[in-house]
C-alpha cells in the first residue's frame, strides 16, 4: 500500500542465561548430588558409602562445576519424602537459589513414589533447576525428559511395591519361626547377634516399677518419683510419664514373651496401624530372658484390672484409685455399696482422720445409716486380724494350701489344651487355604467363602480359648495371693499397723455395721473383726 512503511522483522536470539546447555558451557554450574539407601544392612551401607564417595570425587573434578555438596539419607525408604531430612534440606537450598543442578544415580534413589517424584521434578523445573539421572542419562530440563521420567517413575513405584511385598513375606516368615524384629526396649540391650539380653542396671528400674505398682503406687506417682531422682529413660533427654509406665507394665516382653506384628503398615500409606485382626499375629513364649517373673507380671495385670474396675464403678459408688492413703479405694459400705472417703474431724482443736461413706456424706436424704469410723479403728482391726491368723498359722496355712491346690484343676488345663489344639488346627487350615490361593488352585470366590467359614471358627475358638485362659490366670493369681498370705503368716506378730503388708494382702474392707468390719484378702478369703 502506497505510503505504508516497509515491514521489518528482527529476530531476538535466545538469552543464553536461560539456555541450560549453553549456560553449562559458559559458566560454572552449582551442582549437588543426592544419595540414599533404604536399609541399614551391611550390604546397603556399603552401597551408600560408595555413592557418597563416587559423587563427591566425580563432581569435585567435573569441568564447569562448583560442587555444592552431597545430600544423603541413610536407612530410609524412598516411598515418602517426609522422613528424608537431607532430601528436604536439598529442596530448601534449591528454593534459596543455592543449587543449579542435582545429580542422582537413578529415579528409584530420588523417589519411588510417582506422585512425589513428578511433584518435585516439576517444582525444581519451575525454578530452572535440572535433575540429572545418571543411570539413564536423562535431564529433567530436556523437553523429552519429563514424559520418559514419568514412565520410569511408574516402573520404580511398581518395583517398590514388589520389594515391599517380598520384605513383608520374609518378615512374616520370620515371625512364624518366632524370630523378632528387635526394637529398643528399656531394661534390655542387644548382644553381638542382635538378640535381647538383660541390661543389669536398667533392669533394676524395671523391677522397681513393677513392685512399686503392686505396692499401691499409681503410674503417675512412679513417673514423678523416677523423674525426681533423675533416673534416665531410654532416651536421655525424655521424661518418665504415666502413659510410658503403663506401657511397660503391660508389655509382655518383660516376662520373656513376645507378641509379634501388633502393628502393621500398608504400602504407600503413612504411619502404622494397630493390628485388630487385619493381618496375622504371632505369640512367642520364652522368646528371650525375662526381667520379671510370670508371677509378678500376672499380679500386676490383676492389680491393673482391679483399679480399672474400681474406676469404672466410680461414678456409681464414688470410688476411685488413689495411693495417698493405704485405705483409699479399699473401704466399701456393706449397706448402700458406696465407697468410703477420708476427712479430718476437728475435735477440740485436734484433727483426727475419719472415714465416712460418700453416700452418707453427700446425700441430702441420708440414704445410708452407717456412721463415720476413726482411721485408727481400721488400723487396729487389721493388726488384730493378721495377728490372729499368725497365732493359728498351722491350721490356717494347712487350710490355705489345701484350697490353693484345689484352685487349678487338671480339668481346667485339659479344657484349655483341647481348645488350643482345635484353634491351632483351624489356623493351619487357613494357612493351607492361603497357599492354595497363591498357587491359583482356588478361585477368588471359592477362597472367600472358605476363608469366611474358617475365620468364624477361628474367632469362636479364640474367644473360648481367651475365656479359659482368663479363668486359669485368675486362678493362678488367686493361688499366688494365697502364697502371699502364707508368707505373711510365717512372719512375726505385728506390733503396729504396717502399710506395706496391708497393701499386699487386702483388696477391700466391707463395713458391715458401725461395730463390724470384714477384711477381704486378695485371694478371696474373708475374715471378720469387731471394732
């Protein structure tokens, strides 16, 4: 068109600052390396050290390279980045502009989780940071790199799944053979074969905790006592806690047994879950040396249940467990069923400890006719009861031992043995069913129907076996309690109230009237005393 200026096109070349390959040829690239191994086995640690040495030497000598450093995670899985501190530190340094390029052996070393892998590749790509995967010679800033990496990351994730399943199979096989995965446990240490052996110094603390609980202390009081004395936990900077004490008191490992696979994890799912029957569990008796006797362990479990039952019944009766006084939670009204509580009665300026039924004290309608009783009367009555038994110990001991021998009968054990054998047979049948399915001898539908029937049978037998076991254990505990009374009767006459002896022998005092008390011993024997 006449008068129109001639069109002129100017091509503006690529700025070499943004051309990755050009930059690598012009200036030094700040390169870092990342290494990781997933277990702490000797073979894996050798691989880990070799990766560290290789990248440190290679990148330090590489042309146009400023070696930023090596980031390495040892003994951590690649299925999640959450616990990989060095990996996350490397990402932070990338975001801070300290790194231009990352070298890593393979995609599986970088991440086995495809979501994490792609997320971090794209995140770093947006920052202009390249990742060089050496085993396949691919750079993420290359236009063809990302698609191929996504494909290879999918393969790496599937490989990780297969590895996870193989590891789980090996662990379950070891569990079935009674082999433990040894974790750190207070009171024990590991020998040269990585087996649990008793640590004499900390085992004393464990035994003290069990005995203190049996003597009436609460878990909170035990924790406070240990903290006040400066007794160290397994982790030196940590403090003892009531919850930690209760975990110790209920941990079967302290009596030399082990329940394996109490918790489990799923592939690509964070955290572990409590095993409620989703996967097999394995009970191993005498798997390692015990720190406390089965007798002491069983007594503590009985005491835990006693206190739990008292707390559960507290809302109705006003009872709760306390160690503050030896009679706390141990005096019950024989009339209304309420628990007694302690209070100070001011008599002419002198305070005297008294015990009164909570119903009587709090009810406006006076639903209980029992009167308050001085604490000294309970102390005197206990001394009188025990001394009377000691004075006639030959007759009482003979009667106690006859009763003890009748507690657990051959019939109880025979019934348990029969149910246990049936349960073991049903579990073996389930294992055979699993093997048949693995060999594709059964269809999914056939396996599902057969396994449901077997699981119903296993559940019923497990419940029956557990019930019989609880009865036998309760009888064993009662027998142990009778042994405690026998030992107490072998002692000297009491000249004054002994709090420790009282806690060891008496589970409850029933106030039958203002003048009559009934002492219920831990073994179930009841002895009355007038006040």
